[in-house]
C-alpha cells in the first residue's frame, strides 16, 4: 500500500464497530509486497494491529481456511 492510503485505512479502522479483527490477506498486505519499493509501506502490521496473517501470492484456499479457523479460535478464546 502506498503512503497516501495509510490515513484512509486508519480512519476506516477507527470507524469500525468494536470488537473488530484485522486479517492481512496476501504477501502485499503482510509484508508490503515482494519488490521492496521505497514508495510502499512495510505492510499492514505496521499500521494496524493485525490478528491473523495469511501469506501467499495469491494465498491458497487452504491457507485462507486455516487463517479463518485460527481467527475463530481466537474470538472464542
């Protein structure tokens, strides 16, 4: 994500009803992308408190199911 999108994402997160959970889906959301450009941030974890990271480019369906199962266990926790 580019730096100009950060305030928008932070505002949307602040306006979400509580409780809320954040899932970083894909390599770009998890780590900022594979190319390491200076114009991009490090990833969603640097901006918001991410609950579950689901890596992959694109993430496999098994990874999505596993990540959502982990989130479900955390919510029931």
